C-alpha cells in the first residue's frame, strides 16, 4: 500500500513574472511581425499559464501524471507544476457528520434508537483519492456499522444487567471513547482522521419505550418507599423512647404494637390522614 508523498512545487509568483515578460515579448513580436519569435513565445506562454495552481488554506492538491501518483501539495499559495499533471483538490478542513437514527439491539437484545455525531477531516490524501471509491459514502456506511457494533457491546442501562460496568445511558465518556476507537480503525484505510465522535441521540425504540418507562418508575417508587419506611421506623422508635423517658404513659406490648401500627400507617400512607377521636379509654 502506498503512502502520501508531500511535494514542494515551484514558486508560482516567479512564473507569473516570467509570464509577464513572455507576454511583453510576444506583444513586441506581434507588433513587429516577427513570426519566429511569435511561434517560440506562444507555446512558452501557454505552458507557463497552464502549470499555475492555487492551493487554498486547509486544502491540498493531488498530482497525477498519466495515471501515476506524483505527490500531494499541502502548502497554500500560488505554485507552478508540470502542465501535464492531472490535479484533484481535497479539503483538509474539519467537517461534521450526523448519522441518521437507526434501530439496533443493545447487548441484552432490547431495541433502541441511536445516532452519533462525527467530527472528521482528511489526513492522507493518497488514501482518500485511491484507496476508497467515494470517501463520503464510505464514512457514512462505516459509521453506521460502528454504531451497530457499539450498541451490541453494551446494555442500555443497569436495570436488566446490574453487573455491567459500562452502559450506553450512563457511562457516556467510556462509550464515546470506544466509539472513537472503533471509527478510527475503520476509517484509517480511507485516510480519515477522527477528531471526535459523540452519541447524539439515545432512546428505547417506541414499541418498548412505554414498558421501560413504567419499569423505571416502579424502581423509583420502590426506592422511595424504602427510604420512607426507614425514616418512619426511626420516627416511631424515637417517639416510643421519648414517651417512655418522660413517663407520660405506660405501654404494654399490645398497646405498643397498636401505636406502632397506627404511626406506620400515618407516616407511610399516600393519602391524607383522617383522625379518629377516641372518647373512651385506650382499650376501646
């Protein structure tokens, strides 16, 4: 496999000066009708003019001579090259590519929707020009392929795989690093440098999104209930201890059980408490 070869072309400004000189001589020869001088100056003028090439900043020119690669120009400015060289210009600027939302399965087989943003630029003009047919289409297809592989390597979250160290929805840095590495390996053949890649969109597929949302809500409710019960137990224990220390009322085991039950219902219930007035004794 060939590699990119950087060439240093001839200064174009000097050629422009020669062009002006030759054009002046040609004008003089035409005015004095010196046919021989005209025949000599005209081809020289055409050769000098055709060899001029302008390379803009962050651009490059690939040079070919009858199908053979001669090198690439990455300097910017006005240059002169062999007039027989074929020239192909490529931009070296950083560019964005946002993939379409595609439906894939995560590591556990759950269908998800995912898309990524890729920041890239041309690094090797030889590979871009000759190793792939269309580098823009190559980037798109390889990005989709890398996204599918990435999604299948990690679960979406911890709900179904609590032992997973990396998930798509929580460990963004680790997932993005894995995505960049995968894309860099795939696009190396095309001479493309991956500057940055990030997940732009991530969600469950519509057919399971509602069920997954209910599962997450249920998990959140269970966690909240657990905290409420822990707090209620502490409050009941503190209340019983305070009543016993101040000797406000003596409780036997049955009365303690009744009081604990009533307090837990009040503290853990969802609905507003409705007090009941006891007009008799505690035993009634």
